[in-house]
C-alpha cells in the first residue's frame, strides 16, 4: 500500500533506497530477461532450524565460501557500494562529484546589504538578530521587546527598544526588496509606496492604504472615491499603483521545490481512431531481479559439508536478503497491476470525456463505483486517485479530478457536480466585473438552465473553485 501511494516522480528514489539496503536486489541488464526466482533445496530451511546453540564455532573455514568474499566480489562487479579509496586501491581514477547548485536565499540577500549601514561590531550583531527574525515572506513576526531579550540572554548584548527600532527603521527604509521588515500588510504596502516618486497618484495611493485600508480590502471603492474626491479615471490609476505592489517582498527569493515544479504523469491515454489505449509510465515498471551473486552464495553455502554456527548465520542472512528482494519485486509488480486495473476502470466509466475532452460529459463517479468494478478496496482506489496523474491529448489531470458526486436536473437526470462547477465558472467568467452576480443570482441562472440546486450549494461550489464573493470580485 505504501508503494502504491508513491508518485512516479518519487518511485525511482524509493527503489534506490531499497537497493542500498538490500544488495541482493539489482536492475536487470539491458536485453536480459528479468528473473525473480531462486532455487532453494528443501533441506535449506532445516539448516537454520534446530538447536544451533549446540554447534561449536569452527575456525577451520578456509575451504568454505566466505560471505565477505562474495560481498567483495559483488562490489568489484559494480554492486554500488563504496567502501572507500583503500578498498579499491590508491592511484585509481579520480572520482568526480556532481556540481552543487549554490543559491543565495532571502536572508543572505539581507545580510549582504548590512555593509551599506555604518555599524560597529555590537550594532552589527543586533542588526543580524533583527534580520534573522524576518520570515521568508519578508515580515518581522517578533516583538521588539522579545528581540531585546534574545540579545541579552543569547548573545549577552544589552540594548534598548529604541536602539533596535532605529536599526529596524534603517532596514525598512534602505534595504531591498522594498517593504521588508514590516509588521503588517498595511505597513508593507506603505513602505513600498514611500520608496516611489511622490507624484499625485502615489500620494493618493498612500492615503488609501493609510486611512482607508479596511475599505480597500473590502472593495468599498465608492466610499473611498467619494472621500478622496477622485473621478473614475483618477481612482483607477490609484488602484493600479496599489495592485502592482508586492504583498510578500521575500517571495521572489523562495526556493522552488523541484519535485513540485512539474508533474510526471503515471499514465498515458491515447485516442487511436476511437479506441482508447492506456499505457503506464515506464518509470513505474523498472526491470528488477534478484542478484545472481547472492543466488550463487546461497548454493555455495548449501553445498558446504559442515554447517557451523557462523555459516548458518551467514546462510540465514543471505536467505533474508533474497526473500526481501523477491518480495520487493512482487510488490512493484502488484503496484503496476493495481494502477493499470484502476485506471482502465476509470477510462471505461468516463469514456466520453477521454474521447472528447468535454468536462460536461463527465459522469457522476465515486470511489465505490471503481472499487466495485475492480474488486479492490475503496481505500486502495483512494490511494491511487489521490496521488496519480494521467496525461491525455486534452491535458494532464489528477485522477481525483474524475470523481464527483451526482446532482439531479429538473427532468430527474443525474449529472456530475463537475459539470455544474464548470458552468458556474463560465457564468462568473463572463459576468460584468463592475456588477458581479450574487450567489442568489447565480442560483437563479443555474436553475434556469435546468439544474435543481440551492443557494448554499452554489456558495459551496464557488468556494471550492476558489472564487470570492461578488463584492470581492468587483473591478473598476
């Protein structure tokens, strides 16, 4: 179940971890048929059963196969284990490492600018403490009094609220990006506006944020415009200045997680003249096998004349590794089978969508529907649906996208809630942004189209689509 839940992007890393822990598992050589069986004589199990404590440990093992020799041979053949330069012998080929990407993060960028301030060693440490308390978004989240205490107890530097505030003010007024070191969003926007040339529109923007901030975030534009005495064009210019400000000054330095920056699809669906063809990403089907070296070790120990305690322990160790390798190969194959089985059932259920790409053709479908078709547990289907992606000629979708509940039309026909959300999104996308539709109006429009839906359901779907209420959708 854990392997099933791992996305394709992380499966290769998981396999590498298993191979590092278990040297009996390896990739199949190119062009070679993978094998996952190994022959054990019936007598082997009895070799490490019984009263092994009664067996004396023999030192006469020169003519026996030594486990270390086999492990060393596996390493020499490229088993992937690095035992150091001494093991391979000095004077070998020089090993080259992969280049490491060096990134200048947000706090390093701020610390680099400390040179602009003429600070002595003591004040420099205070400034470093202030910068260290600024979060990744660029905001200062700690009270000045807490910074004073931190400096006293942590660095034995005694300062005052006034001194720390003065240093913070210098950072706010001189450091890039503008707005850094603010306590609140309002202060952050004001700091950015004060860095701009103080033209009439900028001064009006400062007045909006300074005096009418609550009205601004609630989009009570008429009230602000009336108080400032601005016409529509003048006020639109002010709003354009404000919306270009950065509410998170530190966000430009955020390090993007490589694994989250792109999607690796687990499945590919192609329309071949009306026939939907499903294929699994090749990364989901690695060619693994049980190490031939470990199989040979097993045979060599089994052929030995004497079975002392040390040899039995070595034989048990090898058998455990072989069993673990075979189990992992079987688990990978079971993962492939479950993925294909689940995806095939989804394709058959949502055939019209995969042929046309039209979201309105999606049928109501819940986890139980696919579980019944595949004879799998609902929890198994859920693990597949929540972590896998499919690439179609219409785009790449998360499998969870195809699951939705049913909603009845006036004629009694069941339609997918996905279809209702799509139409709702289209209605809101085409509305007059000066006078956006209320939830009541949206409900009436959907009911006119034949969808039997309540206002609270419309509000729920709107929130699921991350669409704000009508007042916050209003534009000038």
